RNA sequence: GCCGGGUUGGGGUAGGGGAUAUCCUUGGGGACUGUGGAUCCCCGGACCCGGGUUCAAUUCCCGGACCCGGCCCCA
């Protein structure tokens, strides 16, 4: 075993996996572009300070931070939002709305576990400067469309909720501490009902209110069941503005063809800065952590010394996505690319093969050539195991006739082609 | 930071206080100097690290590293 070891929690990517990753990333980029989002990028290291603005010590403990040679406290970026915010508030001339995406590498210093490494990529999308149902919908729909294009249609469910609505419910049923109650609800699926009840009781939620609320939390609601659920909990919220907005968002997402979306009161997201809609995507079987998550955070920009700018966005990590795609048998790359392996025989043959190789490349064809002294049998074996779609053979016969032999390695068919007609390939 | 389970060639494994460490696969080569995937043959390649016990440790004990999973946290 080598003494040069990989760092804990990091992963290598060999071509067989890297090709799939690149394919996934191009689907993400293309989908974002189709939705009118533009690419940005930012450094992988930031001053530790910018994470202190919106987060507590807990996050700082989990960053890859260090002092640089000028003794500045810096960190490998643990999340995308602060850098994006920094860029947004630094430019006052940007035309609104600002629609940005990117796929940064992020780092977190914590114990590796399933779907979580110390380094990962996150597809990050943000929409700044506008509010309203259709804005939220656009962001959620982009997440859905991306997953659909990855082949996951009907294999995931988006759970949405609204922070404002949740706060109204909590107030009405007697919560004395909204943020603290939110964080109890955030653990709803992880802890026993008894433990949740006990904690909510401590927040001031008791009696019939508590029973009804627990029942309300216990399931999620497709479009058809929401009114009934809100009627049943009896808080007279059916005509509430936030309720109606949440409801029409659900309706709109559904109408756009993304039907696996439900209202889920237990989806609240742990983070304190969300101000409106929050959402998370899960695989239908509930085997993995969330595939993506996000929400509206209209007040965050003001913490970065900018004006208050409406914002909604999501992050989609590569690790859970990879787990899910592997489980669904969607991790293979179907190699449909046409590629050539040029085999020259003898000194003259090799020389000619070399020239053809570069002609092919200038024609934007993918091509390599045999540079070992193998016999033709082994060369073909090699070309085949390297997944070339075609072999081009240049031997004595071809040299004489100024031609090449093109062999399709999948079908076995082969034909002669004059050098003058190389463009017919 | 905490808890559980692991670690034998590149991958998957067998074994076991003393032996040339098993088998499959991958990789390289050949049979096959102008036609691949089959078959056969040959070759290369491993006991995670450190300490302890012992005449002797890859095997037993302790510690560490790493891997898998869980907790905390989740941006």
C-alpha cells in the first residue's frame, strides 16, 4: 500500500466516473442557461469573517480554516451563498433581476458519512431582485427540470413550506419562541413523536393544539389535500395571504408539469435566515439525504452592507445525487462518441498513420494512434478495450493505394476509403 | 468532537503463531508478422502503520491512520 494517502473524506475521480460527472454538470449548466440564468464564479478561499455574519460558531468549527502568510483568518469556502452575496452587493449597476448559477467546490471539516464528504460540488442557483409566486416557482422548477433531465423523473418529491405561514401557525397555537420551535420541527422526522411533543410543550404549545399540530406535521399534502388539512387544523388560515401564495405556488409548479410536489409542514430548514418559501427534494423511497434544498432569503443581503434585495435560490450537492443515480442504475455513461484508433504498420505505415491522426483531429474527430510495437491483433484488442468506435488501419496495401481501412469496432464491418475522401468519415 | 463495524495484489477474496500466502478478476505479453472481444499459456502485483507479547506476529493485544455507517451539525 502506498504511503502517499488521500486525505480523509476526499475522493478521487477516475475517467469512468469523471465522464459521468462532467455529463451531469453539463446538464446542470444547460438547464440553468435554458431558464435564463448566467454563470458566475468566485474564489475557493474567503475571509473567515464573511461566514460569521450569518452563522454561529458551529459553522466555523466545521470549516477548513487557517491563517495565511499575512496572518489573515481565511477558509476554504463551506457554502456558496456568502460569496454570491458579496459579488451581488459589490456591483450596484447590475440589471435586476439578477439570475446566477455556478457549480463551486465546497469544503466542510466534519466526519464523512453517506452522501457527505469533506469536499463536494454544489449546483447553486440564485434569483435576486424580484418576488412573487412565479419567481419562486422558476427556481423550484429549475431544480425539478434538472433532475428530470438526469433521468430521475418521478423518482423524487419536492416538499415545500413557507416560513411566514409556519410562524403564523406557531403563534396561533401558542409558541413562545418561534425560532426555537422551528428548530424542533426541523427534527420531526429524526426524533420520536414523544420527544417532539415534550419539546413543543416546553415552547408553550399544549393540549388540543399540540395534538392537532402533531397530526398536521405527521404527513405531507398533495395539492388536492391542502385545503382539507388547513381546515382541519382550524386556525382560520384558508384566506391568509401566505397560505394562498403557498397554495398557488404549489398549483403553478404542478401546472408546469412537475407533479411530484407536496406541501410538507415539517420541512422548515434549519437555517434562520429564510423569510418565505422553503423547499427540499428527496428521493421517493426516502433512502438518502435531501437531493437539493433552498428557499427565499430576502433580508440576508442587508447583512452584507447592501440594500435589502429579494433573493431565492437552491443548492444541489453532487454526493447525494451520485448515490441516487447509482442506485437507479443511471450512473453509466453511454459512450456514443465516434472515436478513431489509427494503427500504422511498419515504419512507413506509422508515419502515414501519424499524418492521418492529425488530419482527423483538425476535422474535430476524437483520435489516438497505436504507439506501441504490437501486432495488429493486439492493437485491435487494445482499441476495443479502450472503447474506440472505429479502428483505422494503414498497412502496405493502403500505403500503395493511398487509402485507409476503416473498421467499425462495434459491428465488425470494414471498408476502404481513399485518402482524398477522408472528409467522408 | 463522539459511537459501531471494517482493512490480505488495482478490484473481489481464501487462509492462518513458523510453509514459496489461495482463488477469481484486472493489467502486461504470447499462441496470432494484415484483423479484436472467445480459448489456452506465460508474467507482474498484497498481509495499513507503530508499539507490545513471543524463540517466532500477516495472524494475538494496545494505539494510530484510513474506509463504511450513525450521532452532532447542516450552509
